[in-house]
C-alpha cells in the first residue's frame, strides 16, 4: 500500500462531522468575509502564541509581505537564508525591500548570521525551517539587540523555543495555513502575529484595501483577508494542534530509532532543551548515495518522499540578475543535493513509519 508524504484524507474522515457542521454554520450565518469566526480564531491563536495581535490574511506569502510593507522596508535591506521556499524571498521583493542572503548552519539548516559579511541589514528574517525553532538570540549576537527580527513561521505552528512559541520571538511573524501545514485550512490562508499595536493597525488597513472604514482609504492597500469559513476550520484545528504535533514527534522518534544505526544517513537535528519542534517535515540527508536515484526508487515502491527544497534561492532563475546570484553559498547548495523528506503526518501509523524506514534501508544497502 502506498504511503503518501502527507495524507489529508485521514484527518478529514476522522473529523468529517465537525467539519460539516462548521461549513453549515458558516453558510447559514452568511458571514463569509470578516465574520465572527475570524475574530474568534484571531483571538484564540493570539492567546495560544502569547502575542497581543493575530490578523488573518490571504496566505503565508501575504502575511510576510504585509508585515514587511507595514514595517516600511521599501528600499531597505532584509536578510534571510538561502535554503528556504521562494515565498520568503518573494515577500521581501513584493514589499519593496532589497533581498540579502546568507548561508545556513550545516547542523540545523537554519540561518547562519555569522556567514553574512555584507553591510548590516535593516531587518533579519529567519525561517523556522521544517518546524525547527530557530534561536533568534544568535541574530542579536551578530547584529546587536536593536536589530529588527521578523519571523518566517510558516512551518512553525506550535514550535517552542526556550518556553516561548515561535511567532512571538520578534517584531512580528508570518504564518501559512496552506492545507499541508500542521495547522492547515481548506485552501490558502495565513496570519500575521505581533505585539506591536501600530504594526497591527497598519496591517488591518493594508489587508482591507488600505482602510479601516468602508470606502475610506488612507493608503495603498490590497485585498488579503482570511475567509470566515477558513477561520472556522482553523479554530477547530487549533484545539487539536498540540496533540497532533505530539503524534508527529512520536513518528519522528520512531524514524530516529529505526534509521539511527545507518552511518550514511544524517538525521534531523535534536530539539534544544525546553523547546519543541513540531516535526512539520522529517528531513534526512544522504552522505554517500545518489539522492535522486534513492528518491526515484522510494517513489517507485510507493513511498511518497519529496525534497524541501531542491533549488536554493540564489540559483532561482527569477533572481539570476541579482548580485547575490554571483555569490557562493556552499552549505545550502550542498544540502540541497542531499536532502529527502520522508512521509510525516499525525495520522501516520507506526507500521507505516516502519515500512518507510525498512524500504529506505533496503535501497541504501542494495
């Protein structure tokens, strides 16, 4: 039986009656835009994260873009890492900022601020990649305590660093609710989290055509609002998030036990003390094997493995004329050719995890 990278059907089947009820309640209320369910979800997610404000928007990309735009990065330099999804860099450009890249730590795959040798950036945007909580104190140690930090928390729902939720560690954070995320909607969606009242006020206007009052527009905004229906679904899922993350961690620990003796596999980094990674993805590295051939064989045998992400930002065609495209990022470039994401979702059975591990080991030993 095939084992997909992510299986959303099992979640839907288990909670079908709850989802159907929420769909009908939203439809009967006719509050399709900016309804009560959105206000409730924003309040609940803010309490969960330990921040003052959560603002639902159209996507994770919009969340990062609006955060950067509200902070006023137009013409300013924003530093991020080279091994992230393209949306991180696109958000900087969409907000009018200048993209600066640095390499990543070989052990954690997170931003390595010490590898950056350019002028001090105006903003640093670390990514809690794969759900691993990045220690933002490393950025302060490099650039000073006054450096502005905006978190890309699009994969970090529920992750914790030193007792604090990811999304509460900087000036603001952007979350994605793409269906495959740990907290996923029934379509696109995102949210901004912040403790800054002025920033929240600006984003409330920017997401709603540049104004807080109907037909009164103070600035050039857009249309980026989280639908009430998606908010209702997310509100229900939020109540299960910690339990689902625990299930992911159980599968991750099983992977570690089954694959730990293989000398040619580099396992994901262990979580720091007093912290939690949500195991959004379980990403291994292959030291001595042809990654693409291994991936091909896994897929041929019904294992839905994948790659997150195969092409570093500096090698993307869209940025071929940028100055950073000429720079060298040896760690992230090497990692991109070695990583494989193994199946990971809360409803995954222990027997399926064992099958994935056994299949992988058989391929590597053949």
